[in-house]
């Protein structure tokens, strides 16, 4: 059976568990197209905050 060599401090224990309770990523709805995308990212159609910022090939 494995036995730890050194005791893990409460701080390190908390850091180990920090990602256990992460929620879903925040999403936003593009006002012009109605598409859902990650906040502060462009939508799949290449729009950001109602403006076309990227050309998408058809």
C-alpha cells in the first residue's frame, strides 16, 4: 500500500481541489444573428457585438 512521504498542507490540498466545482463556461447571444458563443469571442458566423469582423467562406 502506498504511503505519502510528506504531509500535504491545507493550502496545497485546497489547490488540488480547486477545479472540482467549476461551472459551465459563460455564453452570450449575438444580438444581430441570435447565435450563442463564448463571451468575449466572435460568433461562428464571424460577428462580434453586432458587427461583422471576420469573413467566412461559404
